[in-house]
């Protein structure tokens, strides 16, 4: 048991901080992202240097209470950056330096992919993150080698691209995280521009939500709002209009990845030190 119990607040909600949480292996790989399926199963992305790191799994699977129940992907994933679990249970792993998004079933069997592997610019060039719209459309933040958002049909067919390098409206400097709100608006963590940009489904810019220092990850919050992690480090709660309704400092050096679990807890992946943090809601 820790010597002290830490409590943080996001608006009216209070959370107990638990860290390190879950049976995440220590050694090769650092937790760069985390995601949950509808039943609460947790998928942790471990990032490796494919040239220098020892062999190990790319994805570790945890039960809702944090017990390790699986691990896979070490032979298929070169440089896992982010991952997202689709509502149907498929796991989409962003293999950044291989320029591909690999689609797995929950047991780690490859089902397919987006992008041509090891072929930068076809269409990805070191992509960052993927998100799913309510209608099944897929959006990819292509953020390191380029500055674009790609849109795909639910079947994986390309249907649009927008963005270019820069600081102006609709331009990006490292679009690092992406999330689609329930009303179909696409939110992008435009990291080096210190903002979250908001677009409609076709890429028309709607708003800039500022006040974030190098935002890393975005994820839907209750009531159509948005969680944002940044490098202050802090976790911010926004309402659906982008207004800040709560902030806290739940991690040491910033969370690279973020997911809201079905039970109301918030999972944060940290790379330094390498661990997961869980925020457990306190009931009145």
C-alpha cells in the first residue's frame, strides 16, 4: 500500500490515483498507449526500438482488474505508437515507422491493415493515431513525416485527406492524437501548435481549442466532452464547446496515451517512468 493516497479532481468528479497499475511487464518496451474493449479488457501498447531493443510483445492484454491475460504482436509490429479498440472488438495498432496500421483480432491474429507496409507516403509517413466515427468512418492522424488527416470508409477504402504543415487554420505541426465526438466532429491534438483543432467529417475546420501545452492524446468524455493530456503535464476536461471544465495533474511527466474505461475509470500510459496510471472515480 502507498504511504499516501492521492486524489485529483476534474470538474465535480473526484478520482483516486493508482500507480503503477496492472501487470505490465518491466523491461523491453514502454507503455505508449492504452485502450479498452467494451467488456473492459485493457490493451497496452508497448513501444520498442526494432533495432536495439530485446524481443518482447507489442501488446499486453489485461483483465479489467489489471491481471495479465495475454501478450502478442512482437513479430508483427515494428514500432507501435498508438492503438485503438474498435467498437466491434478489433484492435488497430499504429505501426509508426513501418507506415502501416495493422488490424488484429483481440487474440493477436492479423486481420488486415491500412497503408502499404514499409512504403512511406503510400499513404502514411510515420502516422500517429487512429479514431472511429459513429458511422464507422476511420480517421488517421498522420503526424510525424507529414501533417495530414486521412479519412477511410468503414471497409478501409480511402475517401479523403486534408492538412499541410504550418500554424494556420487547418494546418498541422505533428497531429499526434485524434478522436471523433458523438456528433461526428473530428478533434485533433495538434501537438507542436499547442492546440486541439476541430473539423467536420469532410475536414472543414470548425474551431481551435487552445490552452494546451503540446497536447498528446484526446479521448471522448461524458456528455460529448473531451479529455486532453499534455506535457505540462496535466489532464484536462473540456465540454462539447471546448470550454475547460476541469484540470488535474495525475502523472509525473505526462501521459502519452489515454482511454476512458467502461467502468468510469481513466487509464493513462506513461513512458517516463514506464507504467500505467489508473484514475478511479470516487462515489459520493
